[in-house]
């Protein structure tokens, strides 16, 4: 063994150094990461970069090489990331102070730009957080508190997402979604006053609906009575005798049904009111 070492010492040392250099130059990139190769302090190239149309397993993950001491590899998250906003007080359009909890979901789609402008994912979150707060304040400040309880909330979230995404592109990120976890009024009198105002608004709205319903009912009833009068008039014009007989029978029915108990109605047989019973015309 000593003889081999003495005879092959330079070769063994060279092989060992070559293996160490190979290990130092080899970097394994997982599927969940994007590898940015930084050369002389500047991003040079990207391995396993995110592409929306690229199927899983064919994105370039695996072994890559670098120049030890001259190039370094920075791993950038490829999966969707969360940005939680600290609870903020926002003033709505109807002067309500809201306590808002929101969060955004984003993905890094340009890791070179992210490394150049933000450096790391944590720094990126630090850059995006005040932007999210500002955009949220501006958008919710244009709307009343009640809008957060209706479908209009979805429109507000779309506007916030679009505006934040425009700002995030400067850092190589794409904002996928923005959501409000909670939007509450401060405890105490402001909350009670808001509930009272909302109850009053709903009562006024209900009164308006009832008034409109009564108006529509009167219109429908008047139209029905007009149609009925027209029908009666048409029937009278076609057969006056039958119409006279029909009206007399209706009058008898209403008159005699009004009596209760042992009440009696006394009329002379010659009374004009009873002429239909006599078969007279």
C-alpha cells in the first residue's frame, strides 16, 4: 500500500482534487426551487425556471454546474407564497373605521429580477407588504362598509389584485389572488352605531318595497276592474236581457246572503226588484 501511495501519490492527489472540484461545482436543484446562478455578484442564468405551460418533471430540475469561487447558486422558491398583512385600520367611504385582515398569494416568475431588486423572498415580502396596505386602503376607501357584505366585495378584490400585481411585476413576482380574511368595525359605540344605521337602512328599504308593492297592486286591480267593465259592457251589448238577468241574480245573492239568523226581508209581490222571479221583462 505504501508503495502504491509513493508511486501514485501525484495521481491520487489530482483525482481527489478533481473530485472535490466536481463536488464543489455540482448543485442539485429540486423541483420546488428555481436556481439563479450569480456570477461576479450579478445574476447570470436560471435553472428550473417557472413556466406555466411546462409539465411537472420536465422543468429542468436536477444537477447543474457552476464555477466554484466565481459563481454561486441562490435558490428561489417556485411554489406559491403567502403574504399576510398586519391588521390595519381602514376608513371606508361612509366614514367607518374598519379593522381589516388581508392576505395575498403570489409566485416568483422572474427570479433574476427578484434577485436584482429584492434579493430574497423575505425582502420581497417586505417590499410588497406596504404596497398591499396602500392599495387596500385606496380601494376600500372608495366603497361603503356595506359593500364588503355584497357581491361588490369581489370587484374590490379584483381591483386590488390587479393593482398589486402591476407593482409586483417590478420585483419579478405575479400576484395570483388577494383576499380579506376579516373586516370588522371597532368594538364599542362605533359598532353599535353602525348596526343601528344598517337596521334603519333596511327598514327604509323594506318600507319602499312595500309602498311599491301597494302601488303595483292598485294598478293591477284598476286594470282588472277596467277589463271586467269592458267585458260586462261587451256582454251587455250582445245580449241586454241576459245581462239584466245576470245582474239581478247577483243582486239577489248578495242581498239575501247578508241576512243572519232569523232575519227576514218583506217585499210586495209587485215590487220591481222581484220582477225576475215573475218572469217579467
